């Protein structure tokens, strides 16, 4: 099996890498994970924290994250149905990736969107 730093060999590792990049690369996915790194949040808290995301897309992405076992969806005990989303251990492990991306962004010179 190829090691992560063996860029000359492509095997099942390449396939897994490609799947992970495609999953995280979905629109708003990384931002949702980033938002949940500060702790559990209810749906409207996430929606408020992420400017520009639609209800439909947030719901779809949260379901993707729950299905991938990166986020848990917990029904809160109350008179009405209230749900809280929280990162799992696998989701929290993504923090290392975000920190690495932040360091990379700091050294890159991306043009700011107008």
C-alpha cells in the first residue's frame, strides 16, 4: 500500500484521497465543519454563522456530514423538536486539516473576490 508521502505510487490510497477531497470540497462543507469546531450548535446558529448559505443547502450538507459520521444530530429534550449538531471524534480530527489550510493560505497570495 502506498504511504501518504509516496507521490509516485497510486493505489487504493489515491482513491481514498480523491474521495476525501471531493467530499470536503463540496460547497460550504469545510465552513460548516469549521463552524462546528467551536462546539455543538443548533441549526439556526449554524445558518446565522454562515453568511450566504441557503436553508436547503445547509440541510443537505448537514445530512451528508451525519451520514459520513463526521457530525452527530441529537434531538434535544423539550416540548418542541429541537436538534443540535456536534462533531464526532472524526470531525474534530479535521481541525488539523483546517489549521494546515490556514497556514497554507497565509503563505499564498489569493486574489480577493470583489
